[in-house]
């Protein structure tokens, strides 16, 4: 079994900051890519992704404001979100592309954490 557990969402005023965390646990051999997606009503979009060589990609709307990082020893990915805007409001989901022992290379998702940016 593999599980992704997220934390760190909440309510913040425009211009504020939040840090999301996501830890993968279970029968994992290795993790290739970890990323964050967000879902506002009607659409799910990639926010940021980090590979096992620490290369990163961001959607244009968060470049310069969000930073994705990972701790390989802890199977954890972080998303530091600064200068938050109301349009960042969404449910944020963690994704891990990993090798599940006995199963193979598979995608797993976290349960989602709500981020609300409002005054």
C-alpha cells in the first residue's frame, strides 16, 4: 500500500504565504517525480513539478511566487507559496510518480488540501 498525506492548507489574506507538505509512505522503491496540482471548479491544472534530479517546472501564473522542493530521504515534497492571490484559491493535490514494490511504476494522489485566499 502507498499513501500520500498532505498538510498546510488554510485561509490567508492576499499577499500572504502558505507552505504545503506532502509525504509518501508505504512499499516504495523510488520516487521519480512529485508535483502539485490544483482544482478550482471545472478545471484541474498543474502548479509545479520536481523530478528526481531536482529539476523543476512551474505553470506561468505562479513563477516567481511559488517554490517546489523535495526531501528525498523523507519522501516529502513542499510547495512554498508567497504573495498569494485570490485566483490561487483551489484544492491543491499532491501527486507522486513512483515505483510501488510488487506493482510497478504508478501515479498516486493525495487527498487534497484547501487553500483559500481572501480578505
